[in-house]
C-alpha cells in the first residue's frame, strides 16, 4: 500500500509569528494555572477524568 503525504510551507511575517507565539503562550498559561490549579472541584475533576481517559496515570 502506498501512502502519499503532502506538505506545504507557509511564510509568516515576524509580527504573525509573534502573535502566534504569544497566543500559544497565553493558552498554555491558562491551561496550567487556570485549570490545573483551580479551586473548583468540578473543573479539577473534569481535567482529572480527561487525563485518565487518555490513559495517563496521575496517582
């Protein structure tokens, strides 16, 4: 069986790269601090159950 993959290159300006980098950074900070350290039991349990559903042990 033959598999064909296509790849494309996208050129981004410096401003677009900076915007993408900052967006990814803010999303990561939110996920770690906003959800991971949340006091809400519902948010914590949802993150915990999602982690288990992907097969990652946590305790």
